[in-house]
């Protein structure tokens, strides 16, 4: 099957790192018109050096079996649009969201289960169910290979999403058994997760709060809030800064060591679960409502 794609190398706004990009010769890349369908998350597979894009392709809670994961080259060209295809034989993938990787295993959050795939071939290799969950959203993997997932606590309601009361963060044992390490309404519709040396960072879509979580006992503490809320993704750069995406601000913010925020990218609608390419110090932004992916310098 022939796949058509367009890669636009253009400046994209005052806060997008254009000055640095021009100095380095690298302009922001917008990957568009390739067949993305509600791209929710981007993950850099640093071993294969490709970018993985999860596509919901329908409702975020629909068990419709047509979600898929794309593979992009770092230059923005499409390697395989439907590398893992929920509509394919022997594959179950409904509404894929956050992704994480440990060794040769790719972990994908899919409504109430985390699905496991072979990192090299994309072959399904398992499923970790999370009983009592309703909207599994982002995944983080720490340096020891421990996998965590957030539950945004949402269900389908008559006017769209409604609270389900299942807001939580889970940790998985090596056999896939989940343990809820923190939960409750104060998490404010938890979304993006990032794993640090000894703490998790969690951002909230509902309240705009940013938390640190001790994964051993679930204790939370607040971090400074970005200038705007509806927070979706969070990643940690190789320099130790946190990058946070905001739907309300239509931006990605950087939080430095002193807790001060600067704008990395602005004027981007619905920036979802961002990724980070440490090899090139790049920010990878899925644009949820416009079916595009943006690749820009992270600093």
C-alpha cells in the first residue's frame, strides 16, 4: 500500500524554539496528511530510533478494535502508518493512549488494560488488566523497568465524559499484577506520568495541578503549576527540566529547577501526550484534534 505524507519544515510560533532551530539548521517539523486518526501519544523508541504514535481512531472509550500505532522516521517521514493495527488478525487495540517501553516490550494503555507488544515486530505478547479502572491514560517506566499507569477517572456520560470516581495511579508487578499506589478526587483527573530517579511526576487535566508521587508509599506533594491548565503530557529532558503540555494554554511549558515556567511552544491546539527524543533534544507533540504530529527543538 502506498502512503502519502507531507512534512512541512516551517516556523510555528513565537514560543516554538525557532531561534535555536535556525542557529542549528533544524526547523520545526509538522507531520500532516498521513492518515493519523486522533493521535494521542508519541514515544521515541531510542533503540530502533523511530517515533511511535498512538492513534485512538474513534471515541476514547470505544471498544471498537480499530486503534493503531504508527512508526515515523526522525525526519518525519512515515515508515508504517498502521504498524500495530487493532483491526488486524490476532491484534486487540481499541483506543490506545499513553505508551512506555522496557527492554523489548512496548506497553500501551487501552481503556481498562495495558497491552504488551514486541518492540521489534509489533506482535501482541500479553495484556495486563486493571480491575476497577475506567480510563487508563498515560504510562511511565522507571529505570528499573517498573511500569506505572494513570487512570483519569472518566466514563461516558449523556453530555460527554463524566466522572467515574476511579482517579488513580497504579504500579505493576513483573507478572502484571496492578497495585493502586494513590487514588481519589484530589488527583483531579490524572493524566500524564513521568518517572524520575525516585519520584513520579503526575499532571492533572481536571485541576491543572502537578504532583510528585513517592512510588513506594503513594505520598504526594505539590509542584508549581504551569500558567494554564488542562494538562495532558509530561516528560523529563536530559537536562532534568520538566516539559508539560496544556490544552487550555495551547502550549508546552518548561519548568526549570527553580520552579519557573517558560513557553517552549505556543499556539498549538490540543497538545496531547508529548514525547521526548533525548538523542536530538527534541519535543514530540501529538495534536489530538488536527491529526498532526509536531517535532520541535526542546530547548
